[in-house]
């Protein structure tokens, strides 16, 4: 195992050395990027390229300057990175100290950020089977970026790393132990960058040391997960060996009876690979409602009387409440519940319905504050025993913090940069 800590500097405020760091988050149909100066954690530029549909839409915005928006016919990470580099150089802001890459899965080997070498890059290829939909995209971005910036240090930061602090009882599945040992079966957890950032931000807003807080962070987006965070460390989470476990999501089923999967395959002749695809891509809000994976459209259909849409929302809230209760039981006490992600940050109805029965946990939502609340803000009443907070997650800033920490702890890297 390379490193025993998570590497996440929750509550980090920076060092005295200012540098520009380029963050790259490569997906199967998109590239998100930011150029951040660690002096005051200011974004110099940011943007994204999306090619899920034609034409590809590209945007780059420069702080205090103009915004570039174009539609183009290229549709891959290589062209996207080359365009980003070209625009940054043209605007004379391409002096990167480091490039940091978000990698979804680090397995048990990578539990903290690591400088990418040829050996590390090869090891990451060996982890593709753990995240076949995500890691290949990151590896493509790493390969292109290392060729583009051969003299610049590249750093990988892993979404699973934040959950490396889970105790054995939290990460071990109750299957034959020889399976666990032979095949390295365990709960990994995901959304680590988001959970880490939101925990740090909640501590700032509460004006309390993170080390003394017990927090539940609800990252609710297309994918969704909860994390129970005690003293800045993850002690429980809802996603497991894969992102399919846990909450009901936009297109993922979340946790279901494994016997149901076996029954479908055995009695109805559906190949397991097809069952896997359906559970990941055609279930969740989309599968139940038959309307959309976008919860806004499901809401609209529910209000119009669509019974399946109504059921989808009810299941979503029911399972979310259950999971929050489970996280609270793990923590023993809750100082704050944090909503983040696209749904968590913007869907007041989901927040209200979720908190409706959380009085048992000492949580009381301020209905007026909740309506139209924008991040970062409190939406709990003054009498609420646990704060309820809405936070805009910032994975790119967490990537920047991680990269700078790696650099400042390495004399050789510091010498090469300064």
C-alpha cells in the first residue's frame, strides 16, 4: 500500500509559496479544468469541453477577462487538452508549476496523492477493472498531458483515498473471508474530493475546528453518496466496492437485494453484463419514473400527476433519510448535515422532504431559509441541535490543495519549480 493516510488536507490554508496549478478532470464525454493560483486560492481560468452530443461545446473563462465559447467537431480528451493549452498560452497564463489529475479509483495501493511516474501510470492501468467506466478516461488525460507538459510534475489525486480511513467493520463485506483476501474485496467509497472539501467548508462556516466535528455530507448529484466524517476523517460512506451501492441515483439503482440480481439472471435469462448495464444506466430516477434521469423533470411530472414520477421521488427521499439515519448512528452525534452536489445545492424540495422526519436527530429545517437558498448558507433554525448547511462543492480546489501539499513536502519538486 503506497501511503497509509488519505493525504487530504482538510482545513488547509496554504503555504507561503505561490504557484499556478492546472487541474484536469477527464471523463468519457467531457473534460473539466481549472488554472488556480495557490496565492489566495484564486481561479485564473476555468472551463470545460463536452462532447456527449454533437457538436462539442467548449468554454474557457478567464478571471477578469473574456470568455471563449465555441462549437467544434472534435470529440476526445486529446483535442480538448490541446485546445486548453493553446488558449492558456495565447493568453500568456500557461506557466504551470504542476498538473493535477482526478482519478476515481486508487484501489488499496494509492491511498494518498502521488507524483505520476511511468511506474505509477502502469500501476493505474492495472486498476481499470475496478473502475472500467472512469479510470480509462483519467489515464487518457494523464497520457496526453504528460506528453504536452513533459517537464512539469503530474500528480494523481484519488476519489477513493478519502475513505481509506474506514475501519475494518465498515469496509469488510460479510462474504467468505478467503474471497476478501484473495480478490481484495472491500468497500472503497467515492466522491472523496467533494466530501473532503465540504467538510472543511462546513468547519469554516461553523467557526469550529474540524477535529472536533461530526458531520454527515450528502453529495447529491447524478451520482450520490453520503459520508460520515468524524474529526476530518471518513468513518462510513454509502458507496462500496463500486459506485452502484448505496443511495438511489439518477440512473443507478443503489443498494438492492443481490438475490434479485441472481433471480433475474437465472429465471429470466438476462445476461449478467446486461443486468449490470441496466442497474447502472437505466435504473434509479430514470428507471422508476420512466420520465428522466434529471430530477427537475421528474419533479415536474410528479406535480402534473404522474404516479411513477411521484413514486420515484418518494423512493429517493425514503432511502436518503434511511441512509442519513445510518450515518448518524455510526457517528453517535451529529453537529451538521451538509447538502452538496447539483441536487443538494439547488433542490429545496429534496432538502425539505429529507429533513421533514429528521427531528429525531435534532435537526430542524428553516423552511423560509431553505426556499431559494444559495450556497454557502445555513438553512437550519436557531433551535436546531445540528446545523443544516448548503455548500457548493469544489473538487478542483481540493485537487489544487492536494497538489500543493505534495509539492511542498518534496524538496526535489520544490527545487524544480522555484
